[in-house]
């Protein structure tokens, strides 16, 4: 049974109810960091950059759609299975790599609160079709708690921050980038047995990260 189905049995909270409950605490934790970054609170546009090797998730914001991205905070990833390299099939234990959107904000997650990525996205499906791969898996989350298989477990407090910021901005205003490691700090290298399309994806990730300056 998927997280969504199990969560539905466990509770009937709405996103609005979760926002009302957790927003005050999130504001206490993050308002000053957002203002110090030169942004209004809450940020209108968000980017979550997750790096598997470093076990980090960086939060960036901007006030305008074409504005400069500014770093707000970096969070430790408490648990993430797999290794460098993309997710290719259901059950491989891999965290996906690439550019994703928030498909769903789940206020009734088994892992406190969660944001579901739109994996497999159009690129994932196209590469799978070319290789004849099926059963790509799904239900990939950024969630609370400290256990994970193919997801990013952030702990409950961090999950509240990430969920509430996304809810306040609107999930359409959140972009999610997941890489094997931080190409701003380490060179682009390929894992063993990399598919032939992976160099192009990593080049795109490397280029995109230039828009997100490292925190001083």
C-alpha cells in the first residue's frame, strides 16, 4: 500500500489545517534567516537542492520569478538509501536524480509531513522507454522521520519547515533538484555503469547549479 493510501487511513487533515498548526513555529525558526537573505517572508518562489553524497538539502528563495536565488538554509538529510546514480526501476533503493516538481503536499503522511516528487517525470519515462525499462517505481518523498527507502528523510521539524514553506508559496512555485553530489564543490564524475544519457543530465544539473550561489 502506498504512503498516500496508508496516510488516508491514519488521518484526514487538510493542508490548510497543517499550515495553521505548524506555521507559527516555522516562522519562529525561519523568518530571520529569510529576511537576512534579503527576501520577504514567506518567500514567493522556492528551490530545494538535495545532494545525496553530502546528505544535505539546501533551501533557496527569491521574491520575483526572474530574480536572483538567495540561500536561506541547509538541512541535513537524516536518511537516504542507494548511491550515486539515477533511479532506474522499482525496488532499486535509489533516490532519483534530476529536475522535479512537487506533485503533492501530503498532510497525512506516515512520516509526519511529506512532499511527493513527480518521479518518474517526462525525462525519466522517455529514457526508460528508449531502454525498454518498465516498472519505474514512484511515491518518492521528502518527508519527516529518519528512515527511508528511495526517499529523503529530513526529521519532523525540518519536514515541517519544508512543507509549510512550499504550502505558503504554492507547490507550483517550488522546484526540486536532486544530484549525486554538489557539483558546485566537487567535479562532475560518472558512477560505474552509467547509462549513456547520464552525462547530459549531469551537465544540465551542473549548469543549473550556477544559479544558486553557495552561502558565504
